[in-house]
């Protein structure tokens, strides 16, 4: 496992060399009359694994959908690799999502957002939608299969016939196929047996990030503890506190 | 009138209606748009092919290509007017229905105004030869219709199976939301879909013009049949549409043979109602092996 370094203080990781992969500032988003995200700020640096914990209905998924441009409306700034991808818009969810994906976002959504009639292989192909990822899709598939060994035997099976755990592997594998610099993983263990959920999390930790970064939203704090670089708490549409894996110090973000 | 005549007619009709039904089915399941402008695209492509036959060339392959291309153009036009501006607005399904219906009415009236009420005929595309096979007489237009539509469908389906754009379209047919998550642009894909389905309508228009005339309202009945076959096959399933086309083509030619052509729509809809009572998701409900999320 390559998360040994997380026990060291942040200073040893040479923060100057780190690039900002994601910079969200003043993001508000919601659906129709409902405002789910309230003036949220979030910075994620390259090489980081960040956990976001919080209860149901406090906006974890909406934050991810907002970054992907899939909420009903949104305003505020979202910078991905320095490129502005946040737009103030009042309608048109998903209209710019393909451009955001091309800019380097891989969203692994909650639950089974799968194409039930496609085979596992086609499914993985469908994740490789940037030009480069499509050209390299054979190698990328091998890399995903290395992480999710059980999928090897299922390559020609329609995804609709897989079990819940296998589906989740396919869904995560699809996200990992992308040529992304930011992976957003929404509740990877939801609805899975504890043992399988844990192995899915382990697999996510086994992904080599390199220059990219990963944000994992999860309800089960125990699953993330000691495995990610920072844990942020989400409450009522705002990030309320931060615990770095090294210090477990709580900073209050209130009022931000 | 013998059994072979009924069967050969059934196959010809099944091929042409199947082409239309697959177009309707793909549009519905990938764009969520029940394209009621299909009849207009059909007539538009028919008149386009007629113009080509008058001014450019009346060689068969040219007319087929012209029909397909002009149909594709019509599809793109409908997409630009009726899909792009409204596809992410609230209540899109109903708006799309109304928009395409409006295009259909306006378009057919426009054709009526431009070309006049007299229907046109296309020259014989496949020539006038005949083969006699042990009592069964195969005319050129029947053989040509069947071969051309099957060839076109195979090309389209192979393309959808093997190419990247095809993968995009199939992904969008199964789960549009997940499709946008993986980075499939809905707007661009919609142009591909509408061009392909428009091309299928154009092909059907040219093929059907070998039996019927081209008239401004000539697309209405084929469209109704295409939509009902797509419904019967299970909207979104290509295989279901093919099976439904065969069954309903058989029904049409048997009805014409046994009790008369004016009862075709009656028996057809009775048949569809019976199927949908037993299988609410159409014939595809039996075929579908994968369960939905």
C-alpha cells in the first residue's frame, strides 16, 4: 500500500511542489427552489486523498454534482487545474459536463449509474472518453483489471447481470479509465456488505495518484480513518471542520 | 393470390417498417424524444429524391443515396429546431412531442405549398426484372427493397456495436444521466442519432416509393406504423423492433389478403393492444436478459 506517507506531517511533503488540482470558492448549488450547497470553499492539491464525511442529505453528492455541472443551478467559482469550470447557471444540468470531463474530472457516482445492457468491457471503454484515454484504453483496462481482479472473468457479461459489489467495481473501474486529474468518488461502500465495502476502499487506496487527486465522500468515518490525508466534515451544505491524518486537529470553517 | 405472395409481401413490408421503427426506437430511447416529425422527414426525403431524379440522375443507387442523405439532413434540421433548444428545459418530453408535431404539420403543409397536391413517382430503382422460383414470383422491387433495407440495417447496427460513437449512442440509450457523467456530450450525440434515424427514414421513403406515390402527407401512415411497431417491440430495443416488424408485416399482408386493405390499421392496433396487455414492455420484455439498476 502506498499510503505510508500520510502519517508524516504535511511539511515533509513539500507543499510548494504541490499544484492546486481543485479550487472551489463560494460555490452555491441546488435544485429548483432548494439550495443545498451554501458558499462552499474547498482546495484539493495534487497527490492528495481527501475524505468528506457527513450525514445523508447534507450535500456531499450535490457538491460532486456541482463540480461536474450536473446540479439544477449553481453559482461560484470552480477551478480545475486552473481552468474555470464553474458557471453561474440557472438551468441546463449536464450541458457542460462533457467539457468538464475533458478538462480532467472523473466522477464515480453514488449507487449504480451503470449502463445495464453494456458488457463490462464496453463499460470500461465508455469511461475512457478523452482522446488520450481512448487511444490507451487497452493498457488502461489492464491497469483497472489489476486492481479489480474479479472483473477479468466477467469482461463479456452484461453489467445488468452482475452482483452489487461487482457493479460497484465496474462503476469505479469506469471512473479510473479516464485520463483524469481529479477523481470524485461518491459513497463507494454504500449498500455493500462491510467486507466488500472495505475491499473497495482498499482498492481505491491502491490507485496510484501521481499528479492527480482523489476526493472520497463517505458516511462511514471508520473506513476512511488512517487511510486518507485529510478528512473534512460536511454539514448542512458547508464544510465544517477538518482533521488531517497527522494531527487530527479540528479547524473551524464556520462562517466561510 | 397464393401463400407465397402473402409471405413475400409480408417480408417486404417488415423490412421497410422495421427500418422506420428502429429509427423511432433509437430516437426515443437515446434522446427521450418521440419524434413525430418522422413523417415529415420521410416526405422530405421522398421529395428530395424526386428532385434529384428530375434534375441530376435517375440511376437507382444515386436515388437511394440521395434519399438517405436528404433524410439525414432532415433529421439534423429537426434536431436543431426541436431538440437542441429545449432538451434541458423542464417538461421536455411533452414540449418535444409538441415541437416535433408542429414541425410535422408545418413541414407537410410547406411541401404541399411548394410541390402542389399532385403526388410524384420515382423511377424504378431496381429495374423491371422478375425471377420465378418454384411458383413464387420475385419482382425486382421486392428483392431490392429487402436486400437494401437489410444491408442498411446491418451497416447501422454494426456501426453502433463497434464504433466509439455507437458506444456513446448505446450508452445514452441505456442511462442518459450516467452517459453525461462519463463525458458523453448530449448535444453532439443527438445530432448523430437524428442524422442516422433521418437517414433510415429517407431510405424507407425511397423504398416505399416503389409501391406507393410520394405525396406531402405520404409520411403519415408509415410514421404511425413505425411508432406503433416500435411501441410493440418495446421502445429502445432494436431486436424487439425487428421481431415486431416481422409480426406486424405478416399481419398486414394476411389482413390485406383475407379481409381487405382497409382493415389493416384495425387489426394492427388490436394486435398491438393484445401484445401490450400481456407484455407491457413490448416484445423486448421477453428478450431482455440484463436487469435494470
